[in-house]
C-alpha cells in the first residue's frame, strides 16, 4: 500500500508520473476502521478489481484516534487497500466549497471513477456538502457515487463515537464487536525498571503514541502477537503502576509461559476483557499474589 501524508503529496506524485489511472475512493475520518468503515472499504475494493486503484481519503481532524496512524495504515494494508491519503484538515481543505472539493480533489487529482460514502457524510466549507449533493455532482464530474447505509449492531448504528464511548467505558467486548476485531496496541518494547523480572513476572513495556486513545487504567486479558507469528496469552496493565512508583502512563504486559528478551521488538497487543481497575498494593508480595489471580481470571477469556 502507498501512503501519502497530504493531498499535495499525492498530487505531486501524480504530476511526476508516479500515479496513473482511475480510482475508487472512499472518504471519511477512518479513525477506528470499524465495521461501518469496512463496509465502505469493501465497496471500493470490489470496484478496484476493474483496473482502478482503491483509495482511502482520510481527513485528519481529531488529535486522539481509536487507532494510531501506524495501526490504521497497517490494518488498511492487510485488508488490501492500494492507497491511503492522510489529509490534514487545513484551512485550504476546510474552506473549499463543496463544488470545488468535488471538481478539484475528486475529479482532477484523484481521477475518481467511483466514490463511496456513508449516509452522514459531509464535505466542503461549513460542511455544506452532503451525500445527496455528492450524488448530484457526480455525473458532471465523471464518476459514479454510491451512498452506503450504516452498518448496525444490536439495532444501533456503528459509528466512531459509539466505539469511543465503549472504549472509554472499558467495555472491550462491545468495542471489539464494533471494530470487527480485537482492539490493538502496537509498539516497540522498551526497557523497563525490571521490577517484574525481579518478582519472577517478566513483562514487556510499551508507550503508545500520544494520538492513541486508550481504555481506562486497569488490568486486561490480552493476546500479544510477535513478528515471528507466535501468539501469547497475557495480562496487560494500562496506567501508572502505582505500587512500583512509575511516573508515566504506559502499557505493560505479562506474557504467560514466556521468558525471552524482546527489547526493541515490535509487537501488537490486543485487549480482550477488562479484569479490574488499577490499584496500589501494600507490598510487592501482595502485587505478585494478585497477578497470579489475574492470570487465572484471564484464562477464561483467552480461548
């Protein structure tokens, strides 16, 4: 998958002859790539089988995403998307009239032959453009527009705000249903304070990027995926680790039946179930005993 960090960067590549042919485009924020987003992605990938490139045009608005930029790009690539454009919400983009956005961005730069958006899609200055306007403007700009109905779960629409609410509540089961996969945390393992190792509980430590929206501090049942394909069950603590006096908010995972040096390794940890809130223990021995109970509790969710 080719990844561009602005529409200007994509246009420069097009002008340099690095991009040619038409595209099947979907537009939105795609901050979680939940099941509703995936419905749109499936549409453009189906169209791209006929000599079109599948393009995701992601407007970057929120500073706090359900997925980090890297996590989103990796998942889109795994799905089979050809191009990701991460477009900052600049004054130029936000001030563009709906008509200009369609003609200058969709027609002239993206060379769109097909565009898929959700029923609540808005674009252009003051969000004056909507899905109906896009459909009306499509024929004169030479592309087909399809308005895709929202995906639903438990009789409610799937949306990024619904995913955010469930994630902030620590409801990982609902979050994972809405995402269509387990909520991931991708990162490079860092050197910690080695307190877990001294207690016979070696752990791996990650500090997610600032743009990453995390669930509440606490302990979670989790799976961790190593680059070599191995998968390990574990318990993941999100928070400040008050018992050992940590001074930063991080993600620490105790992998079950594992004791190797992974420092510097990129891993993906997926949260499955919220076990308990983070708490401060009277002693390291009390912490060790609780970790043992957490592992037992986690096993019933890590099947």
